[in-house]
């Protein structure tokens, strides 16, 4: 840090948040000798497993984590959402997030925030000190603000994301090399602006951890052929976290968190195919490829990950289920989902959540009627194109998101991580910064 940073003292406490997308707490906690910096964070501050949100998908999780409110308030439910009163779908971007981000609260107080690589933040905001958008951004040239940031990043091999298509190859070596290059450039950029900027909140995310987990997690869990490569990658993440922690000034508290957990994937489950097979979903013809192709007789459809919608009269354009039958039809679908078993005889659903249980707020008009939280091993998909693989198939991925076992570390011995979830992080960050807020602003509560 520069001289001015060191002289600021404790009058304006600051926070550096580092996201490690999709990292399960048990992975770090089970190997303290491999990951000594994470172990030190837990020992000297606080560390623990937390729950994610419903549904535990990055596109919904990061808006919830950065605002402290559920998708009914953020208006973002997943990677693909449905337009109100339409079968048209869209990919939510930063401007679709309807709740106040933690860095917006910082900016409103006249403080400075540097925001780097947070998913679902494109296009970059102009009300913060600097921002490079993360996952779903088209490229650094359009994702970085101001120009100085763009020019710096373009000169350092910075990339928004690793190349997940490389993970589809049987030989993972090129994918692993690409993941290392991506995380190396990310760390270089984080370190540069952590040390150079006069920020009050630094908020940066390593998303490459999620990518590595998708393609190598079973190798880790079952000590497969890529186990050593997986552990080497995570030793690097641990080292980078340790180096970031060491670079922070005394008035900065480090917070490290993931947006969901991870577990082994055994099957992809095509839920729209299952709905077709069970008579819930029909399409207008055999040449279908989108939600807009569903027929008037359809009673339900699905969007990823595990979100189910009743085709309701007055809400959907070609709704077939009368409002008077909504509860009965939803109960029937819920029972069918609870009974669904995989090829191994195990139940697909750990639980089926009704919308009233998970979502509340001013933007719940596109909330799913049901959400399936799957048992470990079943990754929920919702293709609209016809395919020949059946309901259950196996693809190149061997790891999947989990609702439980997300990660949280707070480098403050006064923090208590017990019965916590993703929605507790935003108020915790503001508390650590000494900022005032109303408890009713958040669905979570501060952990300090």
C-alpha cells in the first residue's frame, strides 16, 4: 500500500472481499496442511460452511450475495429468466439486478469501491472507482471502466473467464493450463489494484475455481487421475489468498466466500424431457428449440436449474391451468418430482421448494412455482431442443453445485459463523466498514 493508505488508520475501516466461486468449505477444512492460509484464516478469525440460496446457481447467487436479499428482490433467478407475461427468455445482466449492491451503498456514502470480475455485473457501473465485469461479459474491451483499467488489463493477459470448452476434452491438461493462466492474471490484477488504489471496499472474484470443480471434482473426491492437478490448483488459490492477506493494511478486514458448494455429479437430468414423458409438457411441433414453442395443452415447463413453472391462465400467454386449479396442479407436480428416481434408484430431489418458501419481494412475478434442490449426483438441466439421450445422461462434467457447504471466512475473531447463509455476507461487510443500515434492508444479518 502507498503511504497515504498506511496513514488512514482505523477512522475508516475497510474491507477486501475475495470470492472463490463454488468452493466447498469441506475441501479447505479437510486439508489444513495443504491449504495453510485458509487454515490460518479460520484459526485467527472465523471460518465455516454456510448455505447458499434457492436456486444455488451463480447467476442468482452473486446478485443475492452482493445485495443481501433473495431473488424475489434482486429479480434474478438463474442463468435464463422469463419475461413477464411472455414465453420470451433472456440472460440476466447487471442492469437486471433490481436490488442495491453493497458497493452502491459504499458509493452513496462518498466512499470508493473497486469491483473486479463479479458475475452478473455487465455493463460496468460508472458510480464506482473502477469495475471490470465478470461472468457473462463479452470481453475486457467492453467490460472495464475507466479506460485506464481497460488498458492495464489488456496489457496483462487478463481474461474474463477460463475456456470451459477445453474441459470437454478427455485430456484435461490444456484446460488445466488455461485455468492456471486465467487465475494468475486475475491475481496479478487484484494485487495491483489492492496495492495501488485508495479504496474503501475492494470486491474481487476468482471464478476459475468453479470451472475447475465442474470438470475435476470427481477426480478430487475419488482420487482419480487428475487428483494431483486439482490439488495443485487449489494450493495456488491458497497461496494467492495468503499473499493478498499479507498485502492488506491494518485497517482492512479480509472476507473470503463462495456462492455455493460443490459435489460429485453422476447424471445430467433433462427435466423438460421428463415433463414430456410424464405428460406435463407438449410442444407445438417436433421442430422445437425454445420455451416459446410449447403447446397450449402444456401444463408445466422447466428452466435451469430445477425451476418449474405451471402453465397458468392469465400469467402465461397460452396458459392451460385455471387459477382455481393452481394449488392442486402444483401439489401434483411436486409429488411427481419427489417420487422421481435416477437410474441408480436414488431420489433425484433432496427437497422440492414452493415459491412462497424461497422468494418474497417486489420482483417475484417471474418466480418459479417450484424449485428442486437435487440430491448429490443429479445435475438438473432444461433443454427445449429434442434429443436422444433420454432423461438421464452423462456428459463431460463430473462436478455440480450444492446448496449446502458454501464457504465463508472473516478475518475477525469477533465474527461468528453459525447457521449462516449467503444473505448474511452483505450486512457483515457493511458492519465491518462501520456503515449504518436498517436491518430491514436485508434478508440476512451481520455475523459480527
